C-alpha cells in the first residue's frame, strides 16, 4: 500500500519496482501474464476503435456519393485526401 503523501511520481514507480522485486516466482508469472493480457486487450480496443472509425468514414462518404457529390467535393468537406476517399470507397 502506497501512503497517500507518496502516491505520485517518482515514488509510485519506486513502490512498484520494490513490489515486483519481492514477488515469488509464481507471483511474478501471474503478474507477467496479467500484464500481457492487459496489453493484448489494449491492442484489441485500439483496433476496434480504428475499425469503427473506418466504418463511420465509409458510411459518410457513401452517403455523400449517393447524393452525387464528387470526390473532390467530398475531400473538401471531410478533409480526406483523394487517395483516402478512393481507399474508403473501394
């Protein structure tokens, strides 16, 4: 437990290092497995966000396309490059 007065950097990092240094092999393996799982979950969340953004961009561009906006006008309206628009509409 980190005392409230010391619960800020660099003390928090020092307590974390000291805590890991005192771990048993089993505790370390569990800590490491949890760290790997958390990193994997962060990666999944980032990928899902990117995919969601791309789907939203595609929907916007398709809606503009259905209203007969040209790609140059879409680029002006969205800030996307013509190459991005081509890729998203492909």
